[in-house]
């Protein structure tokens, strides 16, 4: 089974968080027993997304939807 930190490492290497991967991480956080390394990796992913180092498909789709309203 894949651990959270492995998924985060893949996202960090590509610089892109797809909807599929975002949902996978959400499900893993709800159903998986995880350790400190996984939590630290997830926190680092959040920081990378907030700083723009990782782009989020969900955020891009949201911004596109907002732009189409005008």
C-alpha cells in the first residue's frame, strides 16, 4: 500500500496536484494509520501549494469558473 509521504513526494516532484491525487490524499488521511513522516510530508505539501510551488488542479478549475462568470 502506498503511504501518504510517497504520494506527496510524487506531487512535489511534478509540481502539480491533480484532482485525482487530491481526493486520494483526502481518503488516505481519513482511512489510513499514518505516522509523523506522513503528517510532515502532508504539511510540506500544504505549504508548497500555498506558496505556489505546487499548482492545484482544483484551484485552477475554481479560478476558471470565477472568470467565466464575468
